C-alpha cells in the first residue's frame, strides 16, 4: 500500500502575492554597503558560511558593524568559475552622497585593508543591479531571483550581480539598485526591460518599489504616498526635510518637491498575523505596516 504524501505548503512569495502584502516601507535600513565578490555557494549566514576565509569574514563583520556598513556577498549570475581577483565596492546610499567606489584584491586577507570610506576605490556613478538569489536563506530568493538576474545580465552584464540576503524574502524576486539603495519587490523577467529603461531615465518603477534604504521605514512609506499624489517618479525630485514621530503610532514627514513643500502623515502599526512570511517560518507573525493619514501640499 502506497502512503499518501502531503503536498508541500505554498512558498512564501506565492502566499504574499495572494494576500497582496503591501510593499511600502519595507526596504531594510542601509546607508552604506560593502560588496564583496565571492563566487560559489553561500550558507544561511553568507559572510560567515561561504568559501571566504573564516577569520577574514569574522574580522570584516566586526569592522562593518562598528562603522555602520552592511556587508553583502555578490557573484556574477550563472555558474562562472571563480576569478583570480576579487572585486569589492563601498557604496554610499545617503541622499545627496550617492556613489560607488570599486576595487580589486588578490587575496581575501587584503579585504581587511580596504578603507570603508571608499577612499581606496575607483568612483563610479553607474547603477549596479543586485538580485537576491540566496537559496540557503530562502528558496523563493533562488527560484524567483535567478531568472531575473539572468534576464538583467543578458542586457547589462557588467552591472548585474547576484547577492546575498537583502530582507523581505516574501517579495522575491528582490532587486536592489545601487548606489541609491532602491529596493524593488516581486520583479519578474517580463518587467526587466521596463526597470532598466526607467532607471536609464533617472526614474522609479513606483509599482514595484519597496522603499529607499537610506530612509527610515515610515519615511519610505511617506515618500511613496507623496509621489503617488504628485505623479512624481523622478528619483531625485523628492527630498526629505524632516521626520518626526508625533504620536506613538504616527509620523509626520516634510518633503521638498519641484512644486514646493509637502507634509505627509502616516500611521505605523502591525499587520494581522501572517502565515509563512518566509519559507522556513513555522507560525504566523505580525509585520510593520504604514497607512496614509493625509498628504498636504504647500
């Protein structure tokens, strides 16, 4: 007698799409990054469980934590053989300071000599497209991320990298566009040409945008609501002037935009319990959500 096998539960990205989980204000807060080229497999904690020398990885983790820099592993899409040299980049995503500084080391220990200020790298303003394909962290990242990475790389081979965990697995495929720190979620291969064309024009794909990493999450949501009200998708057209938590659950954010200034109030709260926020989740969890209260143009 053959025993019936229980069907596998739906994966987190599919459930998120069915629920229409809101993306506004879900970009992980990151102002500065250290990108490290590391081909080959990555474990769940990519920096500490890859082919990168273990002592170097621990030292890098400590340096980055002390400097407020997020370390990320990157690799070219596909199954390319490891290069002799390792590329690295320091990326600044702070509004008004955006830039990337790239360099090369010949051995992992040389990464410890890389200045986290970027002073030892070559400046570039060109966008880099990072696609999370971190399978050991969440299967959805690989299943949905790898085809998107391949499609992007077919068009822009020098600007595209697979990357380690960026957060928000349920929004796979996740794409981060540096140096601006723009997080996009639920990207598909069909949307790749539009995403590239949009950024070539200095604009945002607002319908896919999760937020800008250098902004606090409530400010990301407020920025999105203002842009929707204005019909404004130019990356640099909206600038944050101030952000204040006016009550326990409300934020008031002032912006400058081409027509003047604006104030946006958002209410921060928690979602209802959501099952399977990641493919590894065993229970339901609440997540932060941000509701638009009002947008006032001045």
